[in-house]
């Protein structure tokens, strides 16, 4: 009986360590009256759950990406292009070959609120391709996911101006 209790305690101890060691990051956006908090959290070993809420948007779809740098010296402009370590062309989150940073669109409701709930295989919070220290950007227009006929469909998804952005950092409770 005691051995059984010890085994069970040991099991929960290991599970506890495993849960605590999963990475968590946060990104706060606050620009042009667009405000939001997005969390990025490792789940299932190899995936990242990206979730949160952004307020103050125009109703409809807005391109949403991870950009290469965490450099706000010139606002959202100095964040560089979409994070693209494998030198692919622009796509959507479900496109086979895409920029790592291509998260597609978020959709704001009539109150200007977008609820975000994405699970992604390419976004990493550790290792060589970690996105911590990079940035999240919300665009004025819809991302065409590389399917449009515009000159910039294959680079930015023709998603227009950068209306809000923030740097991805370690969350305090990660
Ligand atoms: Cu972008
Ligand atoms: Zn892209």
C-alpha cells in the first residue's frame, strides 16, 4: 500500500515538473487605440497555443503575423518582415510552405474585439527558431494568405498598414 502511494506521488511529482517546464510567453499591444494581450504557450510537446483578446479594431479580418525583430525604435516599422527563417514565400497558417510567422487573420466582431485561439506547429518558444524576442503585428486589412494577385501577396498577403504591434517576451509565470 505504501509503495503504491509512493508510486502515485512520484507520478504526480514528475507530471508537475513537466507542466512547470512548459514555456509561456506574452505580448502586449497598445497602439492607435488598439489594445490587447496575447499569450503563447507550449502544449503537447511540439505545438504552441496562441490565445488572447485584441480590442479597438475595425470589424472584419486583419492580417496577424509574427515579425522578425523585437525592435520598436521606429514603431511597428522597425520590426522587419514576417519571421521567415526557412526562406519560404508567404502563405496562411495551413499552407504547407509558409513563413513561420504566417498566422493568417484574426476577426474582429462588431464591437471591435477579436478573440484569438490558434494552435500552431511551426511557432516555437525555445531553441534556434524561438519567437521570443520577436514580435506580433496586427494589420489594417485582410491577409490574402498568398492567394491574391497583388504584387505583395507573396510577401505580406497584401494586408496593408501595421496598426498595432508588440514584442514577445517571457511571461512572469512561465
Ligand atoms: Cu505582418
Ligand atoms: Zn508571411
